[in-house]
């Protein structure tokens, strides 16, 4: 089988030539990649340095290891509310 494949090597005027359509596809893919990278860089420049809140005091209760919804908001008179129990 290998001898048969070795004897039938492609030769002729069309061997080794690429289609111009292949070059067009590669150029379109490269242009798309360049445009995507530029767009991504613009979006990344618009992001803040850190996502830490500037004033974390209002979120402090929720960030202390409690379950979501376990602490009810203060009624405003200074007395803390008891946690919910199911």
C-alpha cells in the first residue's frame, strides 16, 4: 500500500498552487482579529482600576458571612432587627 501511495505523487501544473480565495479568507480573518483586539483594548481602558466600593459601610452587614436576605434592614430607630428564621 505504501509503495502504491509513493508512486502516485501528485505532479503537474496545478500541484502546489493555492487558490486566491484562500488568501482572501486569511486576510478577512486577520482583519477581523485586528478589529476585535482594538475593540477589546478600548473597552478594557474604560474599566476602573478596582471594583472595590468607595464607601463599603452600607454593604458591610451583607459581607460579614451572612446568608443573602438573612439580615433585614434597620427600622431607623436604632434597634437592630432579629435575623429571619425559617
